[in-house]
C-alpha cells in the first residue's frame, strides 16, 4: 500500500512535466522563413529602356522634276544605286489635255491664220529676192559704166546703196519666214489632243525624248512610291533612296521626365533587334521640342525624340534596315566599383532608407544611405559592406530582433 501511494505523485508529476514540455515546445518562437540576399561589390549602371525604330539619317525622296508622264519604274526595293550614275526612273512629257469645242475652233482658226501669214511671208520673200537680183544687176552694170567713164561716181554710189537696201529687205523676209513657221508650229501644238495621234507623233521630236532621273546618293532603294506608268505633276514622289550601311540611326521617343536625364554622348545598348549580339550606339541629339502622344492605354504623354547613332560596324548588324523595331537601353549613369544591394531589401524608415540585416540568424534594423537605384539593384553609399546579408521583401510582421532562416525553395 505504501508503494502505491508513492507512485501516484510521481506519475502526476511526470504527466505535468510532459504536458508542460509539449506546451512549451508548441509555443516556443520559431525562426521566420525569409528570402535572404547578399551585398556585393561590382559594376552597376542605370538605364532608361524604351522601344525605338531605325531610320536612315539622310534619306532622299526622288520626285518628278517637271510635269510629265512617268514610265514604269524598273528598280525594286533593296537594289543598290550609285550617285549620279544609276538611272532610277524615266519621264516623258505629259500627254496633251483634251480640247473642248470652243478651244479647238479657236486653235483651228489660229492655225489657218498662221498658214496665211506664212504664205504672205513667202510672197514677200519672193519679192525681196527679185528686188535683190535687180539691184545686184543694176550695180554690176553701173560699175562697168563707171569704169568706162560713161556713168558718174554718184550714180555708182546710188546703185550700191540700192543693192544694200535690197539685200537687207531679203534678210528681213527670210527672218519673217522663220517667224511665221514658228507661229504655225505653236498654233498646231494647241490642237494636239488624245485623239490627234498623227499630229502628236509628227511633233514628237519637238516634245522631247525620255528624261532620265539619276540616284541622288549612294545606297539602296528603300521603297518605291509610284511604280506604274502614270502622269504626275512636278514634285510628286517616285521612290526613296538611302544608305542603310553607313547612315543608319535609331529614333527613340522618351517621356519628357526621362528625356531630361539623358545627355548627348551617353552610351546606348541596342537589344532585341533580331541578331545574336547587342549593338552599341551613342546619343547623337536630343530634340528640344516635345509632342503630345496617346499611349496604348489612352493616356496622353509628352514624348521627346532622342536620336541614337549606331557605332557598331555594319557587319555586326547585317539585315537591319530602315524602319525596323529595336529596344534601346540608354545608360544615364554607371560605376565600375559600387557597393550593391538588391532593391527588394530596401524600405522606408523615419524618412530615410533601411534594411533588415541578418546577423547571427537575427534580423537587425540597419539604416542605409542609397545612391542610384535601377529598380533591381541599388547603390549603397553608407551603412552596409560587401558580404552583409539582408532580408529580401521583408514582411510587415517581421520585427527587428526576430530570428530568421533562409527559405528553401523546392
């Protein structure tokens, strides 16, 4: 009986110990599972990324120099051309316009008047020729009489004057013939229409031959605007020529808030253009005029055009042409030896930046001074050293002094 009385307290005490230990184990604080990153030292850069398009720096639009009929263009996009040697198009004078009844009658009357004037001029020419022959005959006869002493010197002078006047009238009559012929041709040209093929072919030499149009620069044909045979006014575009090998550039439209951070001479990385390697470029020009444009979401934005000059050799960008889409990363800041912390570890604390540093498996609040931040990595100016470990994406429930442990991703 004494042994039974002694074992009951022991059992009760053991039970209490086991239950208390279980409760203590259940409610004992456990380390918080978090993602942990490391502070490193290395190169860092800040870029502004935006889509762009390529273009030829100096493209030439070949247009018609005069009103006329453009013959079929025989060159195709991509064909190489040489300045002032390659014929890219040909033109002929325009077909004459059709005449209405009144205009045709007036033109016909003008032709008849010109023909009559030509007949009068021819009659005057024959009269002038006869007068000239008679004057020359009188001059020869007077000269013989003067030599024999029969005619006086005054008679010889009058005969010479009459011969010179007759010769002048002959020249005037000949010039009048040429003038009347030109007037007749002009009057006949007024009658040329679509239905006057015979007359138009007869005057084809006066209308002129084919006019060749040469390439204004070395390069290739970028596009053909008017390929078929048609009648165009002066200044109408025919095709576009440019040098995609040596004069290719990239145009990027940035939001004005980003454009003010860019300076001429900033390096540019051209990516996702279709080739295996990235291309290099440099900011050539920042246009001072911003334009209001609507984004794909319907939001109005002020966009500024940035012109980037490609510095990679043409061999590295084979296949890249005019109007192609590319992605440009403009480097506005870079450092070769910077202390870098993941941006996801930063949070605001008392108006500044701070991180939760991991020291001896415990999270400790650490204020830091941050420099440049590209959204992925941030430059640390003070507060951390390379090799320090920090909590990434710190949860709001994680307090300084809490035990932490690296989350294992399965």
